[in-house]
């Protein structure tokens, strides 16, 4: 989402609150947002003007549009309505109506962005007590509507522990697939060359966004779905459900990983700097490790490879 798109999104959120009866004139947070950037005030006024233009449209048209949005919730299914009104109204105005009725008919009840930079971010609690953990270098946008809970995960790794709500399904949206669930615990890994869904509890539905959300597969407890965007290949296999998302607790399994890779993962949990000799960085290591038992790992390392370790409170040197 670009900076301007984010500003417009925030402006619509404020309008949504105002439409629900909230007095923005007494909201200090709203005034702080308006005052911090001239673009905020301009976007809010523009969005408000557009909304007023929508309300000025013929009531019969608005009633039909509201009914169709309620039934489909998707702009693509409004084409028959567009054709009936394309003569008296511009297509752009129709599109605008759908955007605003989708926003204001199905009110946004919560919206927030969460970002994990260099460290793992655990215990993100949402308003319905659903819980999320983000790996380092991962960000998500969370928006709750009355009819659905939407999470956008562009890139990275996250664990979701979802509170069940049959009237508002929980949907994780990536650039390639949507993952829909009513209540379960699962992990989503989304990188350029692979997308993976690992289910620890419950069941999720994975659908293809480029095929009108056509279901690809249902993934249940102890199963892993892998999708290769290049070959379009889908693999479904059994896994140990208890191992799903162990990185959240700082537990990792490595197979012939370099020491540099190992310490890069450890650094997501620990406030310590590790210096590796260039000949040491590529040394391979395998096994199950817990970052909270770093001293035990460091004690064992010289028994595996011919290295020397120097430790201080904030620094480790391995050569």
C-alpha cells in the first residue's frame, strides 16, 4: 500500500466512525492525525465530498446497489447493476458507490498494522482474543468488518491462533491465495519462491485469488500445503503438528545449515552481537536448538567444529 493509499484508507476509517455517530470534533486522536500532515486534511475532505455525492444519487439506485453489495460483497458481481445504470451515470461514479457502500454498509470495526523488524513479535492480541505471532521482517494489515476479519500478509511468516466466529470468517490474504478459517491455529509462510500453510489445530481452506477464489485444497491438523508460484505445483503432506511454529518460542531445527544462518535466526530473539570469522560462518550444523539455551549451544560448538569462542555480556566472537 502506497503512502497516498494509506492516507485515503485512514480518511475512510475516520468517516466510517463519523457515520456510526462518533463526534470527531471531540476526538483528540483525529485532530492530531489531521494536523500532522496537510495531505490528511485534504484526503478527509475529498473523501467526505465523494460520500456526499454518493448520498445524492437516486434512492432507487442506492437501494438496489445496497442489496447487491449485501449479497455478493464483491465488486465483480455488480456488473449487471452497472449495465442497468451506465446510461444515466458514469462508470466511475458507479465504482465509487460500490466502494463506499462496501465500506459503510459493512462497517469497519477495527483496523491496525503490525510490524516486526529485526525481532520476533509474539502475543499480538486482536479485539476478539485471536492471537498472532510475527517472525522478523514481517508485517500485516488487520481489518475487522461486521461480516469478516481480513489480514493482509504481503511477505514473511506468521502464526495465527483464531477465535471461532461463524458469522465473521477469518481470512488471510496473500498476493497469490486466500486462507479462510473459522477457528484454528496455523502458520503461514509467504516468500517470493514459496507459500506454505502448516496447520496445528482445526482446518483451513486455501483458494486461488487469480481464479475467483476457487478452492485449491482443505488443510487439516497435522498437514502442510506448499505452493510453488513458478511451477504452480501444490504439495500436501503430513507433518508433526506439535512442531508447527516452534520458531515463536525460539526453537529451531537445522539440517546442514551454516553457522551464519543459525545465528541469524537466534538474533531474532536475543539482544547480542555475534562476530563470525569468515571461515567459521559457512561451517554446517544440524540438530534441534533452543535460543534460550545459548550457553549450552556455545559449549557444544567446539566439540563439533575446531572453533574458539570468546564471550562477553553483549558480544560473542567465534573464530
